[in-house]
C-alpha cells in the first residue's frame, strides 16, 4: 500500500508592498512585507505513475500553466525520483485574490513530495527549486513574516511574531496582475514610506500603528478601475476594523481587527452580497506546512 501524506498550504497577505522598477526580464523588483495567515488549502500526496492533479473545484488542472505541476515536475527531475505522484487539492483560498494560493500550493507540493519520497532535502535545497517555480513560492516555502525583495526570490525572515486578527474579503472580481502592474506610472513607488516604519510598528505589536503603516502601491490603480474595492475598505473600517488594504495585485481586501471577537463581528456584518468573507490569524514561521491532522499555534 502506497504512502499517503496530507499538508496544509496557507495564504499570505502583503502588509507592505512597494514596486521599485521594471526589470529587463519583464518582472518587477518589489519590496514587501509578507505575512502568512491561517486561511489554507489542503493537499494530499500519494505515489503514482506520472503527475496527476485533482481539485475540489471539479475542473481539470492544466499542466502547462500550473504551479503545482511545475513544482512537482522540477522536484522529481532534480531528485531523480523514478515514480510520480497523485496530488489532490482541497481549495479554500479564493482564486485570483492576491492571497498567493497557487504559490502556496506549489510550496506545499515541494514540502509534501520531499516527505512522501523521503528525499531529505533541506529548506535551502527546496528554496532553489521554489525560485524557479514562481515569484511568491520562496516566501511560501518558509512562511511566517518576512521582508521579500527582488522579484520575490530574496526572502529575509523577520524575528517578530505579530498577533494579527484578520478579516479577508474577496469580491466577485478577477483583476489582471499584468494590467495592474502596467497601469503603474513612473514614480508611483515614491508614494510608499520607508519599509522600516512598518517593521517598527510590527515589532512593538501596536495594531493602530500597523494599520496606519499599511501600504500597497498597486491598490490605487486597482481602485481606479474597480471602485468597489474602496467601498469594501470603507465599510470594514466603519464596522470597527483598524485599517484595511488590498493584498498583492488583488482583488482580496484584508482588514485588521483588534480582537478575534471583533473580527468575527466584522465578518458576519460583511457576509453576503457577492462577497466571500473569512476570518484568519497570522501564522508563525515554520508552521506553514503542518500535517493536516496537526494544529497550528
């Protein structure tokens, strides 16, 4: 009987996101503070012939443009494993949200297949593969909170553990990452304050200071094209959130609450009307890929 292994793949938010410049390779250099959160997918791995991916969404997974497949293929090729894997994905992280669901699933695939095949690869070994899979995958491989630079491959863990209570709101909008980046005008990044302001706010774990330091330079272009995002932010704050921000290139908004009780109240009031609403908490480094029968702390 073949071994079966299940892992959680956690979403992320961008507490700070600045776009510095467009690179010659077509990517953009960024400076971001990413934080993993408890909203997660679950991936189950089993040895099989080839690479077979199924999902709770009930649709076929394309192999030519899928980060899970790309991660599995690269790991198997690099390690010389002769067998393949069946990967079943239970999706909870909304698609096209800026929450890093696809990247987190890819990172969980690297962790999961490393365990499934007993490869014993180090985090550094996996990180080298992760950087070739996708921009957010190196951070997702580690989790917790980190300063992320370059196109996402430069990850510096921060030795802080903010305790954040969050409401995540996903409207029925699918924003184009390419179009959002293309809409940035030269100098747009100059609007962002130094990242040290956010880091200090996180170090003292002051929810008001953190809320005041939230910045995402991609949010302006996204709101210009989709005013609903601004209305969601305003409503979350009117319901008691300390602050709210679009994550990544959207379209999800996260709101900071001052307690889990407050987060539940805001989520309950926002639910419905075409919005997917979740409550979540921040996650510690190293807790990103606990086996699914373990509990995150």
